[in-house]
């Protein structure tokens, strides 16, 4: 079972697009996870599809990459709240209570690093 998890994780990371040296595969994984999540992304009171959430956060990452010096910094500085209103982003996933996007992303990151995906 552990070997299967390792293979799945390796396949997921290998299948990510080829990155320039300054791109972070963990951040790419998190962005892809949002886009395929089937969750509703709540931003400044508006409800958006998972695909639109990924698109928005990719745009923020592209523009603000200098603030994302680590995966944790990306989550904290770019992906957790609106840079204009300072309101937290929320993820509302099927069968679960809404939770802050930062919490949701941190859980995905821990699962990735612990080989639980």
C-alpha cells in the first residue's frame, strides 16, 4: 500500500508541466488540486468554480511570485486572502463545512509531503 502511494505521488509530480527553474512543483500541485477539487471558491463574497479559483490563484502567483519564496509563503501571502480587501478566501467542498483556503491548501501540502496522496 505504501509503495502504491509513493508511485501515485511520483506520477502526480512527474506529470506536472515542465517548469522554469524558478517555479515550484509543490505550488503547481496545489493549484492543480484546487482546479480539480469540485469545491466552490468563495472570494470577496462571490462564489466561483474550482477552475476559476485555479485561474485566479495562478494569476496572483504569476504577478506576485517574488512574495512566494516558499510553498508556505505562497499559501500565506497569495492564496489565503484578497490582497485588496484582506478578506479570507474560503473553500466549500461537497459534504464539508466551508474552510479557509489557507487551511485547505496546507492540508493538501501536508498530504503531498507525507505521501498520503
